[in-house]
């Protein structure tokens, strides 16, 4: 976890395109939720948020 007030180190990785990574991630999420109802999509995001919080806390991914 980042310490408040400290800058993140940057590293240039040849061949890595962060915009492409973002777009691929957005397409993956879109494919997963495109046919969901609002209720199903809300449940999906609640599960994914809980999994992320667990992962960041150092526990196993849900």
C-alpha cells in the first residue's frame, strides 16, 4: 500500500501500453455485464468490490 505523501516510482516497460490495457479491461467487463439486469449488475459490482477489498487486505481472493 502506498504511503501518503510519497510519490509512486515510475518505470518504463518497453512494449507496454497502459491505454491498451485499460481498453482491454473495459471490454472484458462489458462482455461480462452486457446482458445483465440492473439488479444483476449491482450484485456483480458488489462481489467484485468485496473481492478487491479482501485482496488488498492480504486475504484470499473471493
